[in-house]
């Protein structure tokens, strides 16, 4: 078991500047620093059971989570840019305070689970507010994928906007819907034979671009763990969000 923390963000009154700092610690878990796409440095974590995760130091983006069978459960879009300037489109990008390279993130890898802990600390002398999302892309067969655990949730006026979500939510076309007060555990059937548990959700966002990304929409779905609405953080206060992904 091991962990990696990466991606600090500083706030400037005029613009947000991101300085990536990373460190890794390991006991029985292997941690290797290597060169990734676009010559960007990335860490490869390997568990004793053979699971593996890849994390780019730029923004702390998790781009791969392979279970011991070698199957990757995350998806990176074919149009993803690895230039150290734009956010990487895919994997587990964190949107903070709306979208882009994010704050401190801790990643814990086990044989059949991947946990992320996102911590925001206000180091300024005045309060600020933010919202944040773990915008997770999962490998999927979109026509067969479904999510359980959202029945009866209130939704925001997005697309579609069901008044009373059913027990099993599918992706029949363009989907961009936020579910408020979601269950603490959702179940994603990715349509590829995997049942993925997503724990510690508060607000959930389901997204698939459909024909807006004709080249790849059939191969993934996004199930996002979100904090919708502003979090007010006073000086020196911290705020933490944890997401736990696992398979049976």
C-alpha cells in the first residue's frame, strides 16, 4: 500500500498559477518515475497483487488504473493533449475551482481499488469559495453501460432532466445530468463485464457527449463525483473530498 500526493495550486489576484510539486512514498508498493506522453513526467504505481496506476505530475492527473488482469478501467480521449499547458482529457482529472490542474491529491492503490483524496487549503489571509469535481472517465460500451443508486434524486436542469430518476440510469444519447444528494455508493456497469463501485459521492454528474465526439463517445462514460455549489473556505482552513473506486 502506498500513496502519492501531487499538484499544488496557488491563487494570484489576477490569475491562477499552477506549480506542480510531487512526492511519492512506498512500503510494499512500487513507485517508478518515468517519462510519459509529450515528455511529461509521470509516476507508475504497482501493487503487490499486480494492479497499476499512472499519475502525471502535471496537475496530478490519473490517466490509467489497471487491475491485476491488466485491464484498464479508465479512459483517455484520443484528442487528449499532453503539452503541460492544457488539462489532460481523460482518466481522473479534477476540476478546480472549475476545470484545470488541481490542488493537492493523494492516490492510494490496492489490488482491486483506487482511492483519491482531494484536499484544498486556503493559505491566503481572506476567505475564498470554490466548487470542484472529479471528472472520471471510465472505459465502457456506452450502449450497454448503466448506473445504479440515483433513484429519486433531484436533478439540475441539464440534459436530460428526469423528474424522478429510475433505478437503472443508462446513456441512450447525449447525457449531461447532475444528481443532487446522491447515494454514498453508486454502481457502474461499464457494459464490458465490470461492475465498479463508486463510493463517497454527494452529488453525481453523468456525462457522455454522444455525436459531439463521434470518434470516441461509444468507448466511455463519465461518472463524476462533484461538489456543486460554493464551498466557503476561511484562512488556514482545509476541505477534503474522498472518492473510492473498486471492483468485485
